[in-house]
């Protein structure tokens, strides 16, 4: 009873055909096929295009850590956020 037999799928197909009609289902399948073709073409185009990005040299274990610049106003130093120390859940004191 838990498995779907062929008759279950036939009934589902008949209900779908009655709800959407034959023309709508074939139109939908055509749109799906066009989408798959466009996806495959896009994937093929990505593989054939040469990379336009600049290559980043590999980082060695002794190299310094590189950080991104702050996105604030030019010429200003980034401000440090005030961080509250972590207190375990059982160690809270009543104020």
C-alpha cells in the first residue's frame, strides 16, 4: 500500500490532463526543454570563455594575513566595536 504502482501514476496523469488540458501540458514540457537547453548552453559558454580575473598568488604559511580595507569614509580608521565578555548561563548575578 505504501508503494506507488503504475495505476497510481496513470490516475495522476489523467487528473493532470483533465486539470490543465493537453495543450497546456505540452506547452509546459516545451518550456522545460528550452530551459534545459539554455542551461546547457550557458554551462558550455562558461567553460569556453577565458578567465578575465587576475590570478591571486598562493599564500605561504609564513606570509602575513591580508585584510580588506574598511568601507567607511576615506582616510578614517575603522572603529573597534565594544564587545561584552561572555558569561556562562549559570554565573549571572542579580543586579
